[in-house]
C-alpha cells in the first residue's frame, strides 16, 4: 500500500473532551501491559474501574501528514491511540488489527476506515488486549482478565472461551495453532492445549502446570508460546524457558545460561520499573533466585518475549538481562554491550524474510545473523515512541510498529 499524503489518523471522543488524532480506549498503566506488576485481584479491579470510567462516545477521524524518514529514509505515518499501549498487532490482508489496553481496532488500510471493538459494543469482556491472530475464519483475541475471545468478522459473531470451558486462566497472553492442528494458549496459570482446536469439546482440553509437569513448566505465569521444529512447543515463563517435546518437558533458567549476569547490566539499565516492588508474587520470585537485594528492574528468568525462526533458533527476551539465543545446544546472551539499545526486551518478531526484530524499552533493533550485529531504529527513524511492544508486516511489505501511545507505519526499505 502506498501511503496517502492525506492519510487519516484515527481518533475517539471520550468523556472529558476530544483529543485530536488519538484513541482513548480505557485506562491501563504502561506497567500493566509490559509486565504484570500487581496481583490478579488488583489487576482486575484496575481494569474494571477503568472500563466503567470510560463510556464510549462518538468516533471521529482527523487528518495527519506523512513524514520523511531520517537521512532520506522511507516515509512513515503515525496513528495516535492516546495514553494506551499497543500490545499486539496482526496484518490480515488489507486489515491491520491493533490490540490496545483499551480495546481492539480493525483498520482498513485501503479506505482508512476503522472499527473499534470494546466491552461496550462487542462480545469482549475486557478491554485489555494482549494477543490477536487468526484461527481459520475467526480472530483469536487474548485478553487481560476476560478470557479468550473468538470473533468471526464476516458474521459479527463472538464466542468467549473462559475457565468453565477449560481455560487455565482468564488472562491470555499468547495463542498459536501448531502444524498438527492443536491450539496452544499461554495464560497466567499455566498453558492449555486444545487438541485439533475443538474448543467446544471438554475432552480436547489439556492444562499444563508446574504441578502436573513435575516442574517441567518452571512457572505458572506463561507469557509466550511458539512452535519450533518437529512439533516442539516452546513456552516463555516468569521462571525461565520451557520445551514440550514428544510428551516430555525440559526447562532452562539463568543457571543454565539464560540471561546476562547482573554485574554485566547493572550500570546500563535505565528502565527501573521493578515488578518485585509492586507485588508479593514478583518479590517471591526474586527471593527464590537470590535477587532480593537487587532493587532495580532485573530478573534473568523473567522471559517476557519469545520468537522461533524457521531454522529452529529460539530467542528469549528477558526483563533487564538482555536477549538470549538457543541454538539447540546452548544459550548465548546479547546485551547493550553487543549493540542492543536496551536490555529490557518487550517484543520479538520474525518478519516474512525471517529477520529478527527486537522491541526494547529504548528502541527497535534488527539482528544481522551474519555479523551478529544490531541495526537500531528510534524515533528519528519513524518510531512513534522508543518503547516497542508489537509489530506486523503489511501485505505490501511495510511495517506496523506498536508503542505506548501509538503506531508507526513505515514504508518498505527501512
């Protein structure tokens, strides 16, 4: 798609007045969408209070201008979403699906039209969105406290999958469909497998926890799930990385090579949001690792992003301990000393050319596998903000990048 110079930026009028060129879609903190820094009870209360305080009003569109990239680089456009995170994006033909901490947006890149779905005008039970992908003719939407929503755009039909149906937890962080047809879900209370995607069949559901895997799943809070080679299922948890292979479990933690040592990152980590100060759960996790005297945002076992490339290479993004790569034999970790813009890895994305993109607290990086160097992009290059939480490839090869406050659309050749 060639970006139209008169490209419309999306806006919403909500209680308290209009904000030009911005979605105001709920009230969640940045901490909430990047990492869980409160208990579930606290989080649900926050989300419910925010949703009730933000009644939906009339939707309007406002114009904006394209901008030239730095040093003659590709042109880019910005879409403002207000004081919200963009935690998930999915390119689906001409449609760009945007998951925010205030609902789901479906944007038509050809007509500049859009539809906002939230808990006031759709089947969504929660406005906090962590995941969007396609499962056949339905969109899978993982929510913050509202379970899994399955939405059929053609018929405007919503189905909510929650604990009564077999879901391990109402907080759903990630969803994949494996090559064998099984659906895997990452939740706050373990991982689910739905055999052949038969959501309505109670016998098709399996739940994997620390207890029934004998610690093979090292932590109940599962933030990501990906399929590797030969049917391998990789899971990112707050207690390390896990692998499910041929019915058996294996896991890796910092003592096994995951994440950088604190001494290596202590003096360079500028992002200081320490989950251990916000909840007993996170505090206990740090104590179990002997990190109770570490008072900043560092936890090498806390894997908040995950990617697997087609050659089987596994990538794990940690909370302040850099980016770790597993080649099938051992882990290698990269930090700012190797060229990363930051050691807090919020997002990992493999594009349609199998290039790895790394979203951090201080910019976006692309990894060159041949040189093992990082090409860093920032606001001057077209990012909406330095923090990067989500990413998608448009059908024309352009990039859509989600941050706190908005989305950047970058033309090809970036």
